């Protein structure tokens, strides 16, 4: 059965999801006199309102609570969790979702409480709809994007139109509206296979898929709007996100769904790539911390655990914590092209600790159990374990 309340749901899935406002972590780890450099060539921008935060110790929720926030891509996995997180902090949210003639608002339909929530539908590829969505908002979290690496092999132009074109529409609308803060969502896929044991923000970019190339383009546009126009934009670069409500096209829900199902074997692609898996509640805390920190303007900030596991290790751990064992079979349909496969993505979260006072709190076993509990609540059917791009 589904939990009867948001509070019960939070306790069932993860204590981190229900983290009280008063527990915002102060950022005591910023060295006194430390120099924080924005992107090279950037220039300061004066804003008409007071800054969102005045000291590292101030709670981000205090500074955001009096502001109206726009979340693009709000019907998606991370977007809906971010909307719920903002609601719990008492923040008014305008949720911009992709228009669909069918009824419903994606994952926002899972929210029991719509207090302070305005849902508007449209398309980030339409600059006029984006301008209307941005009007009256002080802070914009831009999450709307096409995100499937396999699908980007077959429809690369769609990724350019949505991820690059959509981002420039958001940036231009924010510039015209004079918003206080913009946070653009990136991805660790922009690095390709790591050339260092841990990836910090200085690691070279290398697009190994059309998806990654489109996100690099979006990030560079964000940088350019800060440098050229003084737009107060930051880039949050999460490593591999997971959690309840995620589409089964992603590896963790695909692994968990197959383990919970009656499928005789566990079908996966390559087992050797290593990923840094970040629970979605931790990502949401990073978004609000990013928007509240003046030091983050003009910065790209990584968020991840700092630990990487292979897909094979992930599958073994999931079977262990869920108490089920299955034979793992390699499915050729799930393999990326050889030169496109990304071997290692492991975050160096040092800048997030220094600038935001942020660190991941939910470990992988706990997160896997949360995903499984959410899937059990939704019910697992045969269609949930098939491969989708």
C-alpha cells in the first residue's frame, strides 16, 4: 500500500527526504580568507534585491522562503523531488512541465500536497512560453532536458533542440526578467571516461554521446551568459542520480525492478563501468544550497558521494540488500558503442563542501532499499522490467 501521508512516505523511503528545515548544515569548512574565483572572464553583476545569503552559516531555506521559484522539468524524476523538497521548506513553486494532451503532470501527480504549487505546461523549445513561465519568479532551477544516452544515438537533433535551444531560451528569459539566481543542471556525462581517479571541476570535457555534447553546449551557454551579461547563474553537476520515481530506463531502477520481478535472470549491459551514485534527496539539498550561496554565482559545482562502484558490484549489492539472488546475463541490446561507453565517473565533491557546506548523506544500500520500497508500493509488472532507451 502507498503511505497515507507525505511524512510517512518520507520515513518509509529515506529519513533524508524528510530532513527538517532547522537542520540545514552551516558551512564552517570554508577557510577564512579563501579566494573563490568565478569562471574566467566573468564580471560582477549588481542585482536589485538583497543577496540570497549574507553568511555561510545562514540556512538556505530562510533566504529562499520569501521568494517565488520556478522549476523547469518539474514533472520529471529530479524535478518532482525538487518541487516536493521546496514545498517542505515553505517555498512557493511554479512547476513548468512538458505539455501532454493526456491528463496528468508526470511525477508531480505523486505529490499529496499541492500547497503553494502552481503547475504550468509548455515546452522549453518555445521562447514565448518560457518567458511567461519565468515572469514573476526570483529563482529559476532549470532541469528540463532530454536525458537518455541511448536515445541520443537515434535522435541527436532532438537533444540539440531541447537541451541547447531550451537552455538558451531559459537564460534569455531570466536575463530579461532580472531574476536573482539561475541554477542550470548539468551531468557528469560531459567528462566522458575519467582521466583521473576522481573528477573535479577542472577535468577536461569530452563528449562520448550526443547527449553529453548537448549538455556541454548548454553549460557553455550558461557560462557565456554570466561572462557577457552578468547573469547570476550557477551550474550544478550531479553525478548519477537515483531514487524513487525514476524511470526504469536508468540502471538502478532497472536492476531493482528485475530483482523484485519473477524474471529468471538479471539482464544488464556492460558490467565493468564504474559510477558514483547519488541519492535524489541529497541532490535536492544541493540545489537549494546552490541557490542560496552568493559564492556559487559563476561557478560549476559537482555533487556526488566520492565513491564509485561497477555495475556488476551494484547488481551484487542490490541482490544482497534485497535478499534475492539471480544469474546476471549480458544483453547486447543494452551495450553502448565501444567508443561511447564511459568507463569511470567518480566525483570529487570538495568544492561543494567548501562553497555550500554540502555532502552526501544517503549511502547506496539505504538508497537501494528506498527504491525497492517505492517500487513495491507502485507494483511491479512485466512491462517494468523490459529494456527501454
